[in-house]
C-alpha cells in the first residue's frame, strides 16, 4: 500500500503528469498515421528516454503504447486506412458507418470501447498478474500452434457471405506469409532472386494496400458522381442507448483481448480479429456486419485495447514480451538497469504502480480526447474526395516507405491495393487475407517447433489437453458455418 501511495504522490508532479499527457497525444497522432504504429514511435523515442529517470521514461513509453492502439481507429473509420495493425478489424464496419454520414458516432463508440477495454486490462494486470503469468508460461509451441490454427478457423465467419470464399482468401494470406527464407531449412521461397524478400513480406504495407489502396482505386471512379454529405449526422456522437446495446460485446471482447494479450507474440491485432469475429458470431442479426454495425466497432476496439495491458503481464512478470511494443518497453527497462521478472514485484513495486497509473491516466486521457474530439475528426468525411483521397494515398505511401525505408514496401502496398480491389469485385473480403497473413507465419513456425519437440510424431499433440481442446474448437468453428451454408443453399433450391 505504501508503494501505491508513493506512486500516486509522484503523479502530483506536473512534470510526470505532463509527460504522460504528452505521450498520450503523441500516441493518438502517430497511431492515426497510416503505417506508423506505436511500435515505431516507441522505438524512435527509446534513445531519448535513456537520459530520463526510470519512472517518467517507462511512463512515457507506456502512455504512448496505450494511446497508439486507439489512434489507429481514427483513420480506419474515416478513410478506411487503418493507422495501426490492430485497427484493421475496426475498418470493417467503421468505414461503412462513416460513409453513411455517422463518422462521429463511430469514433465516439470506438473511444468508449477502447477506454473500457484498456481499463479492464489494467485491472487484470494489477489483480491477476501472477495467475495469468503462470497460465502463459504453460503455453509452448504446440499450444501456440493450436491457438493460431483456431484463429485461422474463424476465417469461415469473419466477413462476407461465403465461408468458402473466406477460406480461399485466408489461404492466399497464408501463401503470402510463406514468402522469404525458411529459417528451419535455410531455403528461400518465392523470392525470385530479390534479397529484400528473404525476410518476408511486411504486414503493414499489405494492410495499407488492401484497405486504403483498394478504396483509393474505388473512389477514383466516383469523381464525377454527386455527393450528399449530412454534416449534422457526421458530427453526432453515440447516445446512451447505442452504447448500452454494445456493452455485452464490449465485455466479451475485454475477456478475449486480455487472454490473447497475455500470450507472448500474439498482440492486439489477433485480439481485434477475434473480437470482431465473436461479436458477429454472438449477434442474432448478422446482416448488418460489414455495412456499419456498431458492434463491429465495439468488439475489435475493446479487444485490441484490452490486449495492451495484458501484454504487459508476461513482459513484467516473466521478462517475455507480449507484443512488439512491449518488447521495446522491455528493452527500456533493461537499459534503465532494471531486471524484468518475478523479483521486479518485490524490488521495484513503486515503479510497477507508476506504470499502472500511467496506463490508467493515458486511457482516460485518450478517451476524453477521442470522444469529444470525434466531432472535429468526423468533419474529415466532409472534405471533397478530389482532395481527400490523393492525400490519403500520399500518406499511405509515406507510411509504407517509413517502415524500412524500402521502395519494395511501397510497391507491395500498390500491388496489395490492386489485389484488394480485384478481390472486392469478385466477392472476396480483405479480412480473411489479412488474418491469413498474420497467423500464417505463426502456424508454420510453431508447427515445425512442435514436431521437433515430438520427434516428428504427430501423436504428441494428443497428449496436450489445451491443444486437444483448441483443435476440437477449430473443427467446430470450420464445420458449422459450412454446414449452415449448405443447408441455406438447399432451402433456396427447394423454394425455387
């Protein structure tokens, strides 16, 4: 209790409080830039924190981490260009709702869901860190393989009307994930002699292309069409009845995001995809998903922000980063002369409580900034498309190039835009391709590691209870949508 009071007293210092607010604003702005994520921002900021004291240094990076996760939803909703990978699922329903003239409503609900998810994850981090860290420690390569496979099984219902097309799109994403060197055998695959492809295709340029690039091509054909913009609706915030209708989805996504976030290497992107899928799975009326359903915004936003605090559990308790950004925060802790692990809770309790409070203040700050700033952000939708979309395309190119300062990433983004535009014309959604790309590398890597552990005996998977449970869920997740689709076709044929 004394450590908590000391940490709380520290935030009465205007300097420390200002550091957290500054990190929050910076995280929102960086997260809103397509291709620029909180991971990149924390990496760039890390050298500047080395001259700071440990508490303000880690508090700044933690605030930037929390706010950057929410910031990506702003451009995802307004211009279909997710500012950060976890916001990709938010674009599925957020952008269609903005097109209908309700951008303020979408942004306001995203802010509310993000704050609830973020605060929930901090409570989980404070109360259940020892229990959750032991659970995460029990996850080895076989369990990660089964979990990733279960994630891929959700492709059947994640978007669109055809489960078969979703699975085909997911297979394309997995195929893209195989580009590069196989680090088990040392063999290069699909590189065509280009050494830059040996490390694989980056996720961010593909994501930007599939969403922003495809939408840019689509909007270029509407330059001569008349446009009706309803300013009143564009700046209208969600009312309590609309927020209340999403509370069940938010609560479910908080649990999903916290569980996924505490697993090392999973992160908010997978949590957001699963949050969206479960929001759709539990909905009685699924017809509005993909067309502007509020639950399609609340689900992924609550999940990806719930994953932020949970990802700090293995980082602080085990010294194992729960995501790319927490890996940088882990490096910052070590650069400050601190040793992450169980002993950190006994040796530096004041620092830990300072991190918790910084994340809590950051969530409240970006919640206020996002909710009451939604009216201002929503007016972006009123900009004529002749000016808006060329600007978005330029920012997308800058975001793709800034990742590795490589023109290959820019060409990858352009090719992904053409692929996304063609896929939309033939009824294929972008979401399965994205999810296949995210989970494809994880499935392949953990499968090879598992087979090495089991001495190439597939029966070894059956001796792991968690693996068996996840495999059963995978079979049910794939088969039920396909069975439902077959039944629906038979009913239509019988009616005809």
